[in-house]
């Protein structure tokens, strides 16, 4: 029998290509840490925090062990806890809502805009009402810059100011993106990001950071990340965590940050090619005027029921796809008992049935991408 050879799988995210570009610089940076052996909060951590805050034009960056911990640190530092409501979108990664529960508060879900996939500002009033009706105090809101695109920060800020809410931007996917020439990191009271390897700015393990202009919040988070330390590590003034970014990861990230602007450009070139090539067969992502995305994902929408056939047709041609997210959080077993905005979550439910993401990274060569565009077009036409 003649078995037809399967084409080699294209990587969905090609970490090895970046590794080839940065190999010697990263190896040298890691070797410096191996030589001085200050593996926890070594000099590379402080240096990277300064580079990170300068990169987004903010005053302080506090690194920690993951993007999830970054959100927890900020909520804890702001005093969010039992009896408080944390408003967040339902169409996001679970960590956005999980952190509310981790600090003892209650997530309250809001719908997203069907075009940007980001929090629908019009739904926030309904979430505040639902929170109050459940006997909760609305305390914080977590907009998410989903798939790399900044949320509607000015309108979120206007609602939050009126309601006296703490705004914590979840920029785990959008870090590096711009909103009218301002980089994410300076919207809201604090911005959290993740350095999970697949993120636009990722390290070689877990890592995260909170960026803020508020010195008191930054001091509080530096204390909480080391067991609530006071004047020294055996002076414990509050309950905290063990959540530091490893020195080795900070050394890796310093090298990666140097090429990050160039990689953002490259990701945008890839996104433009997809949009040109696929605009007539699918709903391609829209980037509102004045915003730039870092394209954590390139996500198209298809009529319900069509994406499984597309994924299967691409898979046999060695082209991987992914679904972010197949179930909105308010429908997940762990979250379905929490309150939802009075205005409902219809868009989150619809998007969960319609989205599919294509390979996206800064090193996707034109030829490979042409193959993907061709295969998607053939499958959908
Ligand atoms: C939107 C969002 N928030 C939070 C996180 C949590 O980040 P981490 O995996 O570093 O804890 C992620 C990443 O997976 C994410 O995509």
C-alpha cells in the first residue's frame, strides 16, 4: 500500500526560530547568572524591571513568578478581598477571573464586543447592578487586551472613575501594544503581564510582572511577593506569597526585550498578509483606528459549524490551528455560579462557537504563510 507522506507540521508558535536568532546573547546572559549564583532577586531582576518600566513609559515594574500571580499581587495590594466584586470579561483565559476568587472576592462577568473581542463597556453598568444585587461591593475591573489588541481603555477608565473602581489591565496577551501612541502599562492603576513562553514577550519558563505609576502600590507588591516582608525578610508585616521572577528568566527577558519592537513589527507584517489574503473568506480581525496589536493570536471568525472542517482540512496539510476559547468563563464548571452582567453575554457565547486561530509568530516566513492562506482559502471557498 502506498501511504501518502504527511507534510511536516508548521509550528503554531516558533520558539526555536527566535532561539536561533538570540542563542549566543541569551546563553551569555544565563552564563553570567550561573557565574554569580544569585538565583533569587539577583541584579538582573532589578535591571530588567527598570528596562520594562522604561519600555512602557511607566514608573515601576514589579516582576513575579507568573502572569496569574501578577494579577493576584495587584488585587492584594489594592486590598480587594471577601465581599468585593471584580468585574471582568467572560471571553478570556480563566486566570482573569480565577484571581478574583484567589483573593477571596467574586468575579462578575461582562460581555465582549464582537469586533474587538474586548470588554463591552456598555455591559459594565449591568455588572455593577448584578454585583450590588448579590450583596457585593464593586471594587475592581479587569479589562483584558485579548489576542494582543488594547481594550477600550479611555471608556473603561471613565466608567471606573465614576464608580471608584480599581482598574487592573490584564495585558498578558497585549503587552507591547499601543493605544494612540501610548504603550500598554500606563492605563488603569496597574497592568499585569505574563512571560509564559508562548506570549509575545515570553521567557523560558513561568514569569510575570505588574507595571504601575503608583509607588505605594509597587512597594506593597514588592513586600507581598516575598512573604509580606517589612524592613527585611524576617520582618513579616503582612501575609504574602513566594512569587519572584527567577534571575535566570530576568536575564533571558532582558535580551528578548531588545528585539521585542522588531518582533512586534514582524508580527504586524504577518497579520497584514493574513488580512489581505483571507478577508474574502472569513471575518478577519479589525484593529480600531489609533490602536496597534501585538498579535498574541491571529483569530478569524467563521459561521457556526464550519471551523471543525477547516481545522481538519488544515491538519492533514501540516497546518495547526487552535481555539481560544471554546467555552466562555460563565459557562465553565468552576465559574458558572458567579454573577453576570444584566445585559447578558450573547457575544461571548457566539464567539466561542465561531473563532479559530492560525499560526502566528514573528518568524513566519512569507512562503509558509502563503501556504496557510492558500489552504484556508481552498477549504472555505
Ligand atoms: C489573558 C490572560 N491572563 C492571564 C494569564 C496568566 O498568565 P500565566 O500563565 O503566566 O499565569 C494568561 C496566560 O496564560 C492570559 O492569557
